[in-house]
C-alpha cells in the first residue's frame, strides 16, 4: 500500500521505516530540508539502535523515500499518517499547532479519497477536529476517513517495540476504515484491539500515566526504605512477583523524563480539568517526580558542608540509555542546581553530549570517557544507566580525590561497591 507519513521525529521516522520494512511503499514528509537530505542518505537524525541500517535497506529496496514537498508526498497516498509533535504548553495541555497545520496541508493537496491516521499523542476529541479542518479546507471534494492509531514506542527500543509490541490499538468510526488499517499492520503479527476513536485517544494517555504512577510510587517507597532500613529492590521484587502488579517500572531512582511521561501526565491532568474533574492522584505523581529529580543534590548537601569549588563528575546526561534525547532529562535540573551551588561540573554521556551542549548550563565541562570524567573529582553522580557505566569496575572510581558515588539509577551492587573501597549512596537501599 502507498503510505505517507507527516513528521519524522521518533514516532514518524520509526513508523515510516517499520511500515516500509513490512512491505509498504512509504514516503516521509518533513519541512526541514537539511534533515530530509540527511535521511535520503540513510542517516537517521535521531539516535535509535538499528534505525540507520533499516533506513538504508528500505531506501535501496525502493520502499522508502523522503521529501519536503507535501504535494509530492500525498500524490499517490492511500493512507496518510500524522506523526508530528504535540509539545507541552505552559498550562500542561498539548499544543496542537503542528497537528492543525498537518490537517491543512492534507486538505490542500489530497486529490482522492483518503484515510488519515493519527499517530501523534493527542487529547480526546482531536481527531474530530482534524477531520473538521480537512473537510472545511479541502480543495477537491473527496471522502475523508479518520483513524486513531496511538503509538507505544519506547525511545531506545522503538524498533523492537514496532515488531514485538504488546498491541496495536485502532480507533475508528466504521468497520471499513478499521479493516484497512488492520490489514496494513497485519504483517507485524501483533494483537490488534479495535475501539472507538475517543477511547483510542485516551488509551495512550492512560497507559503512560499509569506507568508514571508506578515509578513515583516506588520512589516514595524508596524514601521510606531509607528511613526504616529496608531495601527497595527487595520490596519491589516481592511486589512484582504478584502478577496483578508486575515488576516492570518498579525501579527506584531519580524519576522519569523524556518526551512522553512528563508531557502526557500533565496533559491528562489538563484533559480531566477541561471536564471539571480534579485528577488528584496524577497531580501527586507529577509532584513526586519533580521532588525526586533533586534527590541526589540533597544527598550531596548532606554529605558535604559546601559544594563551592567541589569537582562533581556527572555520568550520563540523556533521560534514559540508548537515546540522545535530553527532553525532561534529570541532568538538566541537577546540573543547574550544582552550578548554582558553586560546584565545578564535568559530564560525560556516550551519545547525548552534542544535544546536551545546547541545553545545559554553559559552564559545564565535558569529558570523552568515564575515566576522564572521574579523574580528580570530589564526588560522582550516576544519572543514566548506560551499559558502559553499569559495567564499570569499582576501581574506576579510585582516580577520584575520594571515591564517593551517588547513584541515581541503582546501577551497582551496594556490597560490591563497598568491598571495592567506594563510599556509595543509592536510592532506597
């Protein structure tokens, strides 16, 4: 089938490449000319393991192309996927300016009956608005059908999730359009769940909000563990053995970040507020996460009389491993606080440093390796659980002035670190 994808961020690019891999002819559209030229060479503008290889293979096979021209991009399309960003507004609601522009572009250039599929995470009722914009602005009188098909991709594991996900949700108003989207996705071999459009819109928000709730919950349990002498990892394992609870997302640490959980939790609070419902539980989840981000700085303050002129090594900057995404990363607020307190901050991340330079404080220094970062440091903070960091031997910390480590991701064994001569502070243990 001929498919067009509007937007080539994490969702759009991974969606387009994955659909090409299962045999469809896909053209991805983006207004950034430099980005499109880069993608035409099979080079992904985002760091996602395996994506470059899959892009190149499908470009060579003639199933995947890129353009900045909407007319060209929509010319042969049977189905158009909208996968543009929905950034957060000041009040926490989703900014739909890119969604609305995509709808206007579709209205301007389509010349035959079309199914429009919304991949972007959008508030309840947005698909109705998309349909209204297209119908009100279309130049050619064609039939427009709309389907909500939310994505459930994890950055760093997006390709694996595309081909090994838990489900594909299809929200549609009639059986025909739902059957077309099901047929498109059949080669993935994943369970398909059919529902109405508004339920599909809410499923994505509800899913992310629930996972964020598990994270904030276990972080509150970790705070109690530290006060009563328990081990949060043991507590989480005992909880997770209950199949009603499950062990996923029960890892204590310095909170969640990225492009989804922070934005989607706040957006769901706003969606509830728009219908006069006070989502108190989710407000608590957000507040706990905000508090958790400064936990390591609080521990540093307890350990040292002052941080003025203390050399602090920061290991990991991205919000999670296997991505270069700095959106809502804990490193942003942590390094800012350290600079405010007069510390000298030297940081390292295997992938995200280029992005970090444009976001973090200008006074931050950058190193080229874990070893260089730690040399002569007064303390080290672990903020991202990259394998390169997790697999480090305790002796790597001996190049510090004193081997003092504050681990925000519980990467290391407490016993191994202590036996290795490291003063080791973790979360909830």
